[in-house]
């Protein structure tokens, strides 16, 4: 997670390129929250987003809660979130962004028992749970809810046979063709394993045992999930241009770390596959489509794979591709 806190990490590009969360995910969480109180008595006074980053999940709390607080250790992320909310929403009293972490929320939330819902989106795999669970219990009101989730490795929804290629790039160890060794561990491993390694709150805690839900389709559920898991339809799915998929790849912390170790990779000559067609059809900056670094090579490997599987499907930089991400969700509430 420290990669995102570095001054060299571009939070604005990160915000623009990262996938957004579907409303159905929040509906599922809010339904769980309502079920913890007597009918129509669930409180929606204060919501908190821990590890809020640029505020992509925080945005979904704003229409529902009277007060929303985003917490993140990265000042760059917080500045981007503040600017985004200031540009898109009038008034500032309803939301605030504070530097902090899930392990220590006393700066952001000094009051005990004052939070109705605390969420963490794409941050829970970094947590020290021996500290996060006590802090979660401290800040939640009675019947308050904690909802922590991650999205795991992306997939090309219509081309499941290309998933091994994606896995080799994201989790492998080949220094020429893989970024697996450049993610921060064990956090990334916890994410790749759908949060199954996240421990339960202590038995003497006032937090209920975890409810675990996996939005990944029955046939795609990995074998390491707990027995009799709750498997639900995939929610996180979007169409994007191939060029936008490349921009998404460039937000990966592992790529940032890889290029710190191998800056010469950025000086490789252009990968000429698709390049002529891309430049002729480009509606954006040509420089974004050039190069031969590891991200470009992987991007073009995927496009080549789709072309081989479906020769009539266009894979130009401006053409669309359907992307999906499995989501693992942890839920608990304060008794």
C-alpha cells in the first residue's frame, strides 16, 4: 500500500482509470445493515470509508448518510478526493476527508460508538486485523455495520480461456513477462485469495461472526473458498475501450514498482503489433499507444488472444471489450 502514498504515484490518473463500484453492491450492504435493527429503525447518520483513496466508494455513501468521512493514509489520494467532491457537490458540511488508517481512527473519529456503517473498498487486504477489529468495534454504534470488500483479478468476460494468461502476468515470477513479484505481499496474496485469510473478530468481541459473500458465479468460484460459500452473480462488470484497459494496467502498484527496478523497460522500442491501425484510428494522445514495456506487451498479448479466438471481433485501441472482476465481501455488525 505504501506505493500509493509515494509522491511519484499519480492519484488523478488512478482515480480516472480504476473501475467503479456497482450500485447493487451497496444495495446488498445497505440491506444487511437494515436487517440488524428493528423494522425501519436502522440509522444512516454517519458513514465512514476507510482506505478511501480518491473517494470512488465514498461517493456511494454521500446520498444515503447525513455525514460521510473518508479516511486514507495517502495525502495525494485525499487531495484528489477533496477536489473531486468539491467540483461535483455543493457544500462541504456533509463530507470530510482525513488522514488516518483503519488501525487507528482516533484522529478521524475520536468519538466511540458514533458510526453506523464503516466500509473499506480495495483496502482490507492491507489491514492489521489485530488492530482493525478493535477499532471497528470502538467506532460502531450498536447494530452498526462493517462492510469490507476487494475485487480480485480482472477477466475478459467473453474469453475465459485467456484467464491463465492474465494470471501469469499478474501472479507469475518471470521478470520479463510478469508483475507477480512486484506486488506488496502478503497483502496482494490475501486479495488473490478472496479474503479467506482474514481472521474472524475475537470471540469475546461485540462484533458478530463474519458473513462472507462472493460475487463470482458458481462455475468460477476458486477451490480455496470456505465450505458451502455464498456465491452470487458477478456484479462488477464494465465495457471499456482497449486503450482504457491499458491505462488501467498503468495504475497497478506492481507496475510502478517494476519500473522503479527496471527503468530500462520503458525505453524498449515500440511493440509494432496493431500499432499502425491504432495510430490511424486514435482519438487520443498517440504517445499512450506507443512503447514496448511490459504493460504494452501484455496488453497486445490479450488483443492477439482475442483475435485468435474470434477473428471477426475488432480489437483496435478504440474498440470495446467487456471486463469483469470477482468481488469478495465481508460483513459484520456490532451486537
